[in-house]
C-alpha cells in the first residue's frame, strides 16, 4: 500500500506542475484493412477531427488525450467488371491516449513523437454497392498508434499511423464468397494527416 501511495505521489508531482492546453484538429484519413480477408481491398479516404487535451509536464514530455470522429473503411473494385465498386464504411468515436516526447527544432519550432493507444466506439457501419446501401455490424475497435508532429506557436501539423488490434466485424455476410460459418478476419489501419490549433500551454510544447 505504501508503495502504491508513493508511486501515485511521484506521478502526481510532475502533473501538478504541468501546463495544460486545449485544441482542435482536423484532416484526412487514408484507411485500409489488414488480415487474411483483406485481399483485393483498396485504401479509402475519410475525414478525421475533434478535440485535443494535453498536459506538458516539462518542455520535453507530455501526455495527450483526444476525442475524434474518425471515418475508416476500404474499397473493392472487381477487376473483371469496371462497373462493380463496393465501399465499406466504418465510422468511430475514437479516443487516443498517448505520451509525447518533444524535440526542439528552432527558436519557435518544435517537434514531437507520440506513442500510445486508442479505443474506437462504432458510430456508423455499412457499405455501398450497385444495389445501394447495406448494413454491417461493427465491433469496438482498439489498437496502437505512432505519431509525429511539428508546430510553431499555437499551430501544428501531425502525421499518425494507427494499427487496429480488434476484429472490425463478426458479420459473416460482409463477404458472400467466404466459406459457410467463417468470419471475416479484418483489422483497421489508418494513416492520418491533420492540422490543429492549441489554446493555452504556457510555453511548453509547440
């Protein structure tokens, strides 16, 4: 018990001195599926954006958390028919949490490396084909993330790679050519490019 109390105090001490900032960000996702069922599927463009909260314990280390609307999915084009085009939509309320290591790049320029994880709560899932829209049941997503950012003053740009570790769906009707009883084995992957603006921060970070 004493050890846990001491650990909590050691963690709380730098956070008590942390510079807090709030921000907004938005940009584009390039998303695709990985896994045995992803053969023949192409990347899909989507939007991503939301709010950012960050605590900088010192000029070199911070902790960030975000709430984002993130559009993911993939596309399928049948090489035997130029008219056949199927798109899979999976939109999430995504909550990334990460540690950020900052690197000074100049007097007013700052860069950072992010490492952490995320949870994605499904908001909309389905697809579009020649017959119109269809529904797909989506699972809660979770995974790891690695990001790079660069900023000057309150403005910054960020590139991030997200690797999903959960099955996107257990809906066996997603691909009609799967063997009976076999579930699609798909995982989300995304490369995001966003631009943001921060309020506050007291001089730490960007």
